[in-house]
C-alpha cells in the first residue's frame, strides 16, 4: 500500500451528487459540477456526470483538458487569461467573463477555429471578487453584440469567496432582475442565470429562490455534503467521501511543552503551548506540503491535532481508546481546504473505491 493516500469513495460521491442535483432540479435549477478541488480527475468527474450535473466547470485549463473525454458541456469558471484565449476556445464551450479585451480575444480565436464560444457575464453583487458593475453592464453588452463568434449565454454572480457575502433574496433577485432587463432591452434570451456556488444551497433549502435563477455552480456541497453559507450538513449526504490515511512513524510519551527558548517554527510563527503534562504523542508521515492540518478531522475523536511541519503531523493520542503502534494507519475526514491541497500534492496517492 502506498502511503499517505487519499481514499476516494466514488459511490458515495455519486450519491451526494444525486441528492444535491435532484433537490436543485426540483426547483428548476440545473447544476454545473465543479471539479477544481479534485484537479479534474476524470474518474470523479465521470461520477458527477452520472449523478446528473448538466455542465462540468473548472478554473484551470489543465483540468479542462483532463475532462475532454467526458461528453458534457464544459465551463471555464475563472476569468480567462487573455494570453490563453486560444486554449480557452479549444477546451471550454463556455467561460465566465468580465473584461472586454479578453472577450475580443476569445472572439478572434473562435473565429479562426470557426467556433461559437459561449460566455456568461459575471455581475458584481457585493462580494468584490470578479464581476461587472451593474451600471456598466448595458454598455458592455452593446460592445459584445457585434462579435460574431461570441454568444452571450447568461449572467452569473459569485458569493462568499472574497468578501464572505452570503447569497440572499435581495442580491439573487438583483441578478435575476438584471438578466430580465437585458433580455428585454436587447431582445435576447439568456439561457443560464447562475446564482452562485455551494453557499447558495442553504437558501435553496430554506426559502423560495428568486424566479429566473436556473443554475448553480456546485463543488463542495456535492463532494463533502455541506452547504457553505453556514457549514450545515445536507440531509441525505455524507462527508465520508474522501479519507486521508497516514502512517505512524513515531509514538512516544513526551511533555506537552517544549524545553528551551522558543523561537519561530518552520513557518515563521511563534508557537504557543498548553501544558497538559506528559502525553502520548504520535508523528504521522504527512505534512503541510500535502495538506492543511486545520482542515483535517480525525475519525477517532480521541485524537488531538497538535501541529505540523512540512512533512510531519504531530497528534496527541493519549485519550484514544485504541492503543496505536508504529506502522499503523490513522484516518481523517477532510474539509475543503485539506481536500484541495491533498488532491494537488503529487506525494499523495489516489486510491479509488468503485
Ligand atoms: C470554486 C468556484 C465555485 C464552486 O464553489 P463551491 O463552494 O465548491 O461550490 C463556483 N463558482 C466559481 C466561480 C468558483 O470559482
């Protein structure tokens, strides 16, 4: 067995996906399954397709390249770099956009390839990441309409990414009304009105969604079974989809406070310690180069994560019922930040359960 490894339970992911997609579909909303947190691995992406998503979306062209074998429309969900416009047109059917220069460049390459490239215009609704300000939107659209190889497919917005702004009936109604206005003013029919990511799922469950919103771009809610406005578990889903297994390389009783003058740790922080007396501590062969220790949830709830350096994770196992030994495995469930890093680390083996 190659360790450390991440065990990926494809059936559980597919089940989560079905639950999320069905509850969206019941409210007239289709789903873009977001694949960036698992680097566009085709096996997992294929499971999202089986689970009923309408589109696949990723932030990176390398990942979209992986997805080419899956027959489903693909969306680039990060604003395209102008310098990569040619690749964008080749690898994505649709991209999210907010800059005219880039859209002109996409048009240029789409024309050369005799393609029609779809775009979703991003509207700034308060989170202050990407998006066109509403007062500039109509002029923006006027500039795009003459570009023959670009089709404006929709309008979208992003929440809880930079500013932590939560999607609510006010900002989502704004999105839907703005789309309606564009449709009337320019005699168009915007097909995709995309009301955010996993953080919009909370509202979808609790309240009526504003009329007109017909798409969500969802990663975490499917992969880990959590909406992300308040971090609540989604009924019928599980977070036992991805499991990290790491091996114990040392286990000893040690004092809980270091001895000597305390300087900076390996990452330039001054560490602080709680004196719990002598404790049984284990070192696991996994570290910050692979994972975000703050995002790891030990399956054995007697375990306390004490800290990590580049290649070592230090845990306290004094309160565990199991008597652990060197060479044994410790298992963790993951939050989004840990999942993202583990899937990206080349040192972590990926093991699929189908
Ligand atoms: C990452 C991302 C998403 C998906 O976010 P989740 O919280 O995983 O659902 C959706 N839209 C955009 C633009 C993103 O960058």
